[in-house]
C-alpha cells in the first residue's frame, strides 16, 4: 500500500466512524465546524505517528513541509496542539471502535476455551529522581516500580489481555489503564476477569494469588495459570515448579513481543513530554489507536 492510500484509508476510517468517535468531544461554539476539521487533525496524528513522528512539533513540521497540498488549511502549531489535546476522548472512542472491529479468534482446537496472555506496560511521565515530585496527571498517575528495568517512575500502567494465536503476536482483547502503583493482579482480578469469562489466561508471577485464582475460576469460569512464586519453606530447585514455570514463560512470551512491537511503532512508553492531563490521555489513546490501525490495516 503506497503512502497516499494509507493516508486516505486513515481519513475514511475516522470519517466513517465520526458519529461515534466525536460524540464525547462535540464543539459548543460558533466555530463548531472550522475549515480545518477534527477528522483531518486525527488523520495527521495517526499517519505521522505511524511514520515515526511521535511529537506534535514533529508532526506539524512534517505536514507543513510535505503534506500541505493535502491539508491546505493547516492551522498554526499552537492551534494544532491545543485542538489535538481536546480530542483525547475521540481517540479513546476510536480505540474502542477498532478493538470491537477485530475479528473473532478461532481457537486451535474445537470445543476448547480460548486462551490468552496478560501483562502490563509502564507509561512513564518521569522516572528516577524526577518522579518524586512529579505533578502531571496526578488524578490518574502516581509512583510505581518498573521491575523489568528496575526503575521507579511516575506514570500509568497499560494492562493488556491478548488472545493467543500460534506463531503470531497476541490479538488485543481488552486494554485497561491504571495508576503505576496499582498491582497487576488487583487490576486483572477486579476489572479484566469479570468482563472476560470462560477463558484460560497465562500470566507472570505477579498474578499468582491462589485465593483470587480460585475465586475467578468459581465465579467466571476463568482459569488463570501464573508463574509460581516460591513460598517460604519450599525448596529452591523444585523440579516440578521449574518445569511448570518454564512452560508458562514460553506460552506468555509473545506478549513481551507485542509490547516491544507497540513501543517500536508508537513510543508509547515515553510520555516525558506530556504537560497536562489531556495531553497525557492524547498520548496514550492516540498511540493505542495508531497501533490498532497498523495491526488491522498495515501489518501485512
């Protein structure tokens, strides 16, 4: 697909879903239908993010230099940035529309419950010493530890549940956001499990809470298989648990690849340039929407 077709595809995607995605961000002013439309703004954001221009300044310069014939009414950078921040709810709605549009996953064996993997990805507004006094998005972000990088950060967690597809990345099934300090297991048991019954989920040791595992199995017929955390008094080199953990690690490995793919294509983990609540939400949902567009339309 050439770049012109990609640009048109994104514009038609936004335009065709306009009634749903703009319902929460309707304008209530005399300028409710400006010459430069919100659909054009969203198209620019999606296309430029896909092309590797992650900052709004980069997007505006790129369009002004290379795509001005496509967007002749491009506003000043200040208006461009301000109006994009107002569309965070539209990007959220578009992300939901794209998630709902994903095809049903046919599982490998007939009659077997669908299997999924789950984990979380930190979205960092600041890290290291800077996270102690960070003030951005205080109503949704706080201080947490990224165990993978062993670094403290101020930010938000993106929790992903993805259907297992052999030899491919997991297909997104559910996305939940939480503050950085919220435990992965708590978010899964309280928010994801009730909405995804009758499945099998593989996870890391952060989700290994035997009592909660039993509760979701009894209430939602959801079987959670997590890497086993060694309990006090257990031998360090138990052959059974070593084999079990290796098996679960191999099954859930594709979700790590999915996060790496997401970071590579959208740089979603780096939110250090966000300066407001709306800017933070634009960053998150704009990147999620872009990733879903790439996954659905351009990932051939």
